[in-house]
C-alpha cells in the first residue's frame, strides 16, 4: 500500500514539474516571439522607406489608432517628405523596449540632400486580432513634426568658380544677359505674337507654345523664351560700334514693340574672349537626365549646369562647388520651428591658368580665317601661354541657347569650326629636321661638317626606288648640317635618316615621347612615327628624316621637344595651372646631349638670322630667335595634284633673361599656292611684334 502511494506521489510531482516546465517554455517562447515580432515589424517598416513602398507601410499601421489617416494621405505625406529630401540608406538601431515590447525606442540615421540626419525616436505597437500594428504619427518621420507642420528645404546655389588667365583676367565668369519672355495677360494677339517672336528669336513656334502652356504659368507670369546677349549702351556710343551690337539693339527694340514681350537682365556664365578661347575654355550647359544619372550623389539637381568641354569640363568638380541646403520644420503659421540639418554653401574654386589672354587673342586674330592651331609656351618653365584652334565658335552661344540655324551652320561648315586642332597630330614637315639632326649627332652617325653632296633638286638612293625621288626646293652647296638647315634641304635629311637606320631613329623617337601620352591636363593625341609597328621601307625611312612619311606629331609635343634647345637637352613638362612659385618639372631629363643641342641650336638661329634663310621674315635686331619653318605635303601619291600642304613655323627666343621668353609653334592647313610656310612666318611675325614689344 505504501509502495503504491509513493509511486502515485512521484508521478504527481513529475506531472507538476513537467507542467511548470511547459508553462515556462510557453511563456518564454511567447515573450521571445513577441519581442522579435515588434522589432522585425519596425525594421520591415523602415526598409520600405528605402524602397519607396509606402502602400506596404500603410498596411502595417493601425488605422484606428493613427487618426484614421487614409492611404492617399499617408502615401502623399511620406512620399513628399522622404523623396523631397532625397532620403537614402535609412537604418535603425533598437535601443530598448517598454511595456512588453509594445513601445520601442530606437536610433534612426539616413542621408539627405543636406547631409546625414540622426535622431532618437519612439514608436508604439498595438495588438489587433492576432497581429501587431504600428501606431503611426507624424513624429515617426521627425520627432518634432506635427500633423499641421511642413518640412521645408531652402537651397543656396553655389557660385561657379571663375577661370582666369595668369594675370587674373577672366576667361569664364559672371556675366549679364537679356532674357526675352512673354507675360500672357498682356498679349493682345496670341497667334501672331508667337509667330513674330519665333521669327525674331529664331525659336520654333512649338517651343514657345509649350512654354506658355506649362502648369505654373499664370496671366501675370514672366515666361522666359530665350536668352540673348545684353546690349551695352557704352559700346553703342563708340565712334565705330560693332555692327553685330547695332543689329542686336534694333532687334531688341522690335521685340519690345510687341505687346506682352518683356526683356529682363539675368546672370549668366560669360566668356569674354569669345571665339579666341572657346576650344580651350569650353562651355557649360544645363544638366540632362543622363547627366543626373551619371553623377548621382555629386550634388547636381535639375537646375544645375555642367561643364561640357575644355577647362569647364576638365575641372568641373572644382569649379561647380556644393549648394548650401537647410532642411527645417515650418509650423502652420509659416514660422521656422526646428532645423533638422543645415549644410553651408561651398562656392566653386577659381581655376587660374598659365594662359596669357592677350597672347591668346592676338594669335586668334591672326589666324581666325585659317584652318590652324597654335601653341605658345615659356620654354624654360613649361607654362603654356596659349592654345588656339581656328576657325572657332563662341562659347556664349551654347550658354544663351544655340539656335538650330547656328548649330547647323557650325556642323556643315567645311572648315570644321567645332574641331579642336591643337589636340590632334599632324605631319610636321621640316620642323622635324632639328629632331633628326640631334638624333644623328647623339648617336655619333652625323658629322655636322661633312658634305653630303649637292644632288640638285631631286634624288633617289638607287634604281630600287623605281620612279620615287626625294625632292627639295633649294640646292645646297656644300651640303653640311648648317646649310641643310638654313635652306631646308630634304635630300640631306633623307640621307641622314638612311644612315641612322630604322632602329636608331625609332628607338630615339620613343625616348622623345613618341607613342606615349603627353603629361598634360588636356588629353592630346599621341605622336607616332608609323601607322604600323615600325618603319617598313627605305623610302618611308628616308621621308621620315624630313618630317614626312608617316610621322605625325602633336603641336604641344613638338613644343616640348623644342624646349630641349633651351634647357641643355632636358625636355620640360608642359603645365597649364598657374602657380607664382612654380618649379619646372622635367619630363625627360638629359634625353639629348648638350653638345648635340648646342650644335643644332646654332643652325636654327641662322634659319632666322640669315637673309636667304626660310625663316628670315621673323628676324629682329633686339632679340636673337631660333626656329624652323616647315611645309608638309598631304597627298595620296606622288602624282596626286589635288593634295594640300600644311605650313609650319616653330620659333623661340634664346635669351633666358628676357622678360617674356616664348616658344611659338603654328600650323596652318591649305597653304598651297598662298606662300607655304612663308604664309605662317608673316602671321607669327605680327604675333611676336605685339608680344615682345
């Protein structure tokens, strides 16, 4: 009996213990599940903000305990705030719980267009049927936010940095233009007004109609149609005012005679040098949808501008600056209540170039009617003083809003005014002969006083060349290096190239930077000595010696090589950013021996100083100049009579102590029958007359 009682008691204890264990487990699981559910719900809700899935957020809230807000109101409120602030990367960190997990304290952080926002907040959950719902309030968005408040954004536009020349003259900066627009309520005859305005402004009729039909337009709105240059009354008062300004003035007077038309002054990006520096400075335009996509996170918005070419594009990140932005809460009375985040404006940096604006203008004026390019540098420092390509375009036209007519004319002009010639490679002709000479001397193959023989005006190595002959314009007697340089004897340098051989010539050209990128801010085309892997024939080798064959060189690269004549064989690295304490960088140190440099330099001085030499037109009594002329034939074959010629002039001052040292290289296309390189010599003379004066 006792045994049975003991067994029953043991079983009872076991049952009670098991029951307690099960109840404890149920309690623990229930508590844990409850905890995980509310945390997970909050995390899920916040993740929907990152995905802009506001309808899903609405399904998670308790309608009854959230002021019975409708889905439409909820979505609109959240969407306008979160997307208006460009909210992204929102994350939360749970801090603690209260009331069995129904109230959760958490830390929120996310990025906005004004910077990072962080704050601590609380949210409540309520159980409805078998699931928990979030009790939504406006304060979940921001703790200070009430239902009658608004979230505002104030933006301060950053000023774009200026582009300046070495003397502080503006190449790109603030300017004033005229905005021509319509006030709808003052228009008398809408159809005829639009037709007349389209004709005077060279704007499509549909463009004007679309602008007038925009949602924001009211009767008293000023609807801008086109930006045009501002006419300066002072300029018109000159004795001989610019004809274009006079036409602009007449055009504006006709515009103002149309009822409803207004003209207001606006601030624009201005390029004072106009066509003279457009290929160098470039221009800006309004950002496109593609620009915004490609530059996400860089502070651009639909009202931003972006550099499209030249320096404007190259230094866009520095020039543009960062807009200031304040996000704040405004109460129902329009008062600023709380500042959420305030990012101060950062104006763009000014970019100062080594360019000399006056030299840039002088070069442009001399060559503006030619297909040409010019490079000028201080050969001792590598500072680039001018980069000019002609014909050109006016950067201001892109800022104002270029008409279809002007855009078409620029693109259809056979002279290619949009084509940047100083970035390309060209056949250098005889300006390459000093390079061949220093290679010959440096390798010990060329004896400068050796007579290579007077071959007349044409020559071939032997009959294996068939009917191909090297021709020259002047007989040379005796055919020494000095005379060959003075009279630009093609035959002499063809013989030197053959004596050098392909390996000596090409390996040295590699040392001089051929087939390599030029270390310069603006990307230039790479110079080459062959279209293939090497020089493939004796004829090509011979032609290469006097700058023909398949030799192509960038003008800035040629200028850099010529800098060796002023720096004992060191090739100076070109630079474009101005620094008053700049120390020159050597691109290729001691690449040419001093003895070779000095020997060739003396012959190049005589190219300018000898009355019968090809460059004598540049001779000056007060300065010693050195240089080389060049004429390159561009034709399909020797028999091609339709080919053209490139005219070159490379000239530099030889005294390092003068105030304004300069190395100038100019190239002009189509000089055949207008004087060849002599045409370029005369133009460069006028440039040097002004620069060295």
